């Protein structure tokens, strides 16, 4: 039993498990199945059981443990069980039925080679598919199932932890296998939680609801770990079931009366368009004091359509909030809403695009683009807008967002080059996101790179271009994938420009069909539009690369 104030995540687990063993911690919802509820005491016991099983198989302080599990009550005990030993856990996405298995395991192989994990904790089918990834004779991780690690009794006292020790690694959600793993300390994670909690005045009287999976930093740190640290509960809906039946969110809100709900921008549009009035009969959303948007660009139009649609069922217009951040700063270091209303800034869209300047216009201006402020910096966080030489820019000038925060990562795991590129000696993290500031409010305009975000998922255009370039009638190296903001869908859509030496419309149709099918299967995203261009039409840089923005 602990007597000192908690300073690490394991401290918080022991604190809650010993003082509130019978209090609800987590609830897992499935469509068509009974919910599974787990108390703090049960979480502590399961964590110690997992820790004992991992230790028996050689996992110890500093070991990397990859966790690949489906939506299940074992998720947090698996994560915390590795941490109990001083090992470093990292969640990865589970390969559900809609994921292309060949690509998934090829990416996993690349990640294992780059990160050298000691163990992979997963389910039997993933273990069986993944065990032969590495060449014969090459030492790889031990693949374990939850059954493997549940038979060794309970671990003793945890490995001593300090606030600066690496608590977890959060991998980027990029579509390539060589994802970057942000190393996050206990200090960074708890600093982020403190900042978010203070801004939204979150207490143990609140409870959380989301479908954002725990392999995403928003679901992990802002929901599962936040609730652990303050001694309240979260309800997690199966993401796959939510896609099939999004009204599950509102059914859960009616039944369990949570106060805080998180989801990304595309979900505002998705739920508005997919949920029927008949499904809403008898539902009550009045318990939600905060409905928070994040994880991708946030659109004014998405907020408006969502509130206009669901206000008759008790959704509060003043409940909308926005958070901004990324895995490299744990998750959230900016926020808007609650007691500080979201700022809407109408600017000239053409000046913004061409001159990188946010010129205010009146609401009625036909060139107006409504920018949503992502808020102000939270506790122990400061930021700058900088030019290409990392020199600070004045208000309303668009540049790269640089952040310095107690919530920042130590660096990227086993990737010193990427660390030095983005994190300087003074602790400034250069995000790659573009934005501007007005006073203390930050506005995000896009990404410094050509990264496309569709439904909260990062897609590298090079991946799309490589796939489409495999078609025999597409000109290799002359395909461009571009992300375009779609206010109707509330996310970006992909516009594909393909050069072909053929003028036959049937060939063009064949290329378009191939592109849509192959990209959907391999990258799990949909191409919005395919544009056919004559050979040599696309603009390239002096180094021979596709210049996406000019195109």
C-alpha cells in the first residue's frame, strides 16, 4: 500500500487499486454483446499477473513490449503489466478483417527490425502469422498471448520508476511500416493530463466516453490514463462496431450518463449523416458537458451541422471543445471551448493559400474561409510560429508551429536522426504543422509536409502514388496524390492526378478503377477523385520530385 503522493503511472495504479478497489475503472462495449466492466482493484491484480508472466519470459527494465490486442478488457492490464517491470509498452493497431494482411505484416516486420522489441503480446492468430517474419537465425521478439502470461501468479513490488523514466512509446499512425516512436516519460504524460484537466475542470465526478482506440494517443492518454490518474471511469466502444452503428455512442450516453465525449472531426459529419431520427427515439444527450474535437483539422461547418442536428435530444451547444497536439507532446497541449469559447476567424482563403497570411474578412465575403482556433497553450506549454529558418513570425503570418512543453517527448526511439531534426537543444519541438496565431490563440492551416489526413488517419501521398504507378498504363513517377479539405465530409478527400500515354477513355477508366480498388485495400482510404492528365503535364521540382501544391 502506498503512502506517498503518486509521481508515476504505476504509482497512480497502486493508489487507486488499493484505496478504491471496488470502484469502476473501465467499461468495454460491443454491439450485440454484454458490456465488460473492470474495477481499479481488478485492473491492479490483472496488471500484476501480466507482469509476472512477462518477467518469466525475460522481459525486464528497459525492454520494449509491443501490444497488439483487439478491443478487450485486457488492454490496460497488458500495457500497465509491462510498465510494472520497468519495461516500455507500445500499443499497435490490431489487424482486423478490413486490413490488408500482407501489407500489415510487412509493416510489422519493418517496425520490429527498426525497434528491436523484447516481446510482442498479442492474440494467437497474430502470433501465428507474425512469428516467421524475421529471417532464420535472426534473433527476434518472443510472441506471447494473454494466456501465456496469465499463469505465473502475481508480481511483487514494481520496478522503481522515476518521473523522467520512459513510461511508454507512442508510434505514429503513418501508413508506412517505419513509424516513429515517441518516447514519453511519466512526467510528460502526467503534465499533459494536468494541463487538460485544469482547462476543462475535469474531476473524479466526470466520466469519459469514446470509441477512439487505445492504440491512438488520444484514446490512451486522454481517456484511459487520465481516468486512472484521477480515479474515475471510461467507457470504450468497439471502434469497428461504432462504424457499423454510430448511434451506439448516444445509446451509451443515455445509459451511462458520461460527462465527456471525445471524437475526431470526421465523426461529427459521419454521425450527423448516418444516424436516423428513428434511432434517436428515447435518447438523452444532456449529461455531456464536453464534446471534444481533435486528432485532425477541425471545421466550423462540422460543428454547426452536428449541434443543429442533435440539439433536440439534449446536446448542449456550449459543450463543444477542441484539443490540439500530437504524440510527440503526449497528445493535447492546446484547448478551446468550455469557459473559453472557440474562436472563429473568417479569413481570405486565396490570400491564405498564396501569401501564407491570414487576412481577416467579413462573414459575408465569398472568399471567406472559417478557421477554428484550437485554443491557447495549456499549463507549462509555450509556442512560436516560425519561418523556414526557424525565426519567429508575427501574428497572422503562417509558419511552422514549434512547441516547448513539459509534456514533450524525450525523443524518437532508436532514431537519433529524426530526433535531432525535430527537437532542438532548447527543448523546442518543430511539429511540421503550419498555422498562425492571433494573440494567444493558435490556428492550424495544414501540414508542412504533404501528409494527407483522412478521418484522423495520416496517409503519405508517396504510398498512394507508388501503388497507382504499378498500373502498366500509368506513367511511373508521374502520379500525384493531394489532400483537399472537404467540408461536407468533415475531413480531407484524396484527389489523384495520373499521367498516361494513352488517350483511350477505357484505359483511363481502368486506371481509375485500379487506383480506387488497390488504394482502398492497401491503405484503407478512399480516393475522392481521379484526374487524368497527358504525359509531362505534372509539375516537378528541380530535383525531380512531384510538386504537389503547384499541381
